[in-house]
């Protein structure tokens, strides 16, 4: 049945038993039993309602943020006594995706995230986690303005080598200065290895990722750099310090008060056990607040 016939049937159903009028070049006379008209109209109305529903899915805005936490913005003292302040921490992010999962994703199972709803940022993004002042907000990486409403309780992303910009050739570039006693070392630590992270729900003071119609919510990629350098304020037998390399091995590679090195250079210049500690620690950088991630 065409649209012209549909309207003729509709008018007939509401009392116009006969219809004789042009519709989009079509002219006809319709005379049908009342039961057939009612059935046709009912079926057509159902179709119209379904079609209207297809374009009215409730959506909101989902923001993707990256956070190096206070360690990056305010500086800290490494486990071996170096006062470290960061000028830039460039991380190159790709395939950033948030998911609605049921049951919730458990990164300790080390499996893939399975979800019926997912929202992805297109492209790759180089962000500076040290950008802004001591109290700066996490960095906005990007946003999706038509995210389906619901709770995005899982996220994944990859740290990949940048093809251009300040991190070109590396997935992570850490720049700053370290001071211990009367010694100051400017450093640039370049990481060429690539990592992927699959994480569950954000763990922190608030719940994140709950998108309501017409509202804005956010999910966060958190990076824990105390895992690399340790933290003098934590006990030396704490897992943060046991698994951290500290800054002494980096300082040992300095020339004229400066460190500029990548993983390949570190492998050649520092002790084998220190290098092994570093390569085992780097995959643990990615978190969701205090929530853990599976690195692949």
C-alpha cells in the first residue's frame, strides 16, 4: 500500500466513506469494509510510531579525559630522594573507547571487553599530562556528543608511537628536572614501546561515565608515574617502591647534567636488573582512578 492509499484509508476510517482526490499525481476512489480500514489504519500507525522511535534514541555527551594526577602537576620526591618536577609528559593515545558492559568488565581476567554499547574517539591524540597549574583539571582528550545514555563502566585505549608533534617516534615522552643535594639533572626519557589497556569502572571519590539524556559525563584514563620513580613518602617495602626503578639509574646516564635517552639506550647503559624492573613497570602506568587495567 502506497502513501496515497494510506491517507485515503485514514480519511475513510474517520468518516469519509468515499475519497476522490489527487495525491502526488494519483487519483482514485476507495471503498472498503470498515474492518479492513481499521486494520489497515492500525497497522500503518504502528509503522509510523516505530519509524518515529528510530530517530529519537536518548543521547548525551561523553568526554574522555587523561589524568597524570598530582604527581605530575605538583612534583614529588622519588624513592631514592630525587625531587622531580615535570615540564611535559606527552602521551600519544589511540583507539580510545568506552563501553557499557554487563556483567562489569574485570581486568584481572585479562580478557577482551564485551559490550553491546560502545563509543569511540576517532584518530589519535597527543596530550601533555603536565599541562596547566598545580590544581589543573584532567586533560580533555575529546568528546562524543551523541553517546547513548547509560553507564560506561569500562574503557580501553592504546599508547602508540606518534607520527608527528612533540612525541614523534614515541608513545611516551617524559621531560623535567630532578634535584638531589647540589646536583640538578634535566631529563628527557623517551619510551618507544607501545601498550594497550583494557580497564573496568573508574575507582575514586565519584562514579564516572553515567550519561543522562542531554547531559555531559566523563570517563578517565589515569597514569601513575610513581610506579616508575617510587615515592619517598611510602614505606620502602610498599609495592609502589619495590616495583619502581627510582631516578638513580637515569641519573647515572647523565652527560653534562642532562639525560636524553630512550629504552634502547637504557638497555645498553643501566644495570640489567634495573632495566628489567623498568620494562615490567611501564605496563602498569595505566589505571582508571585507582582501578586497575589489563595491559596487552
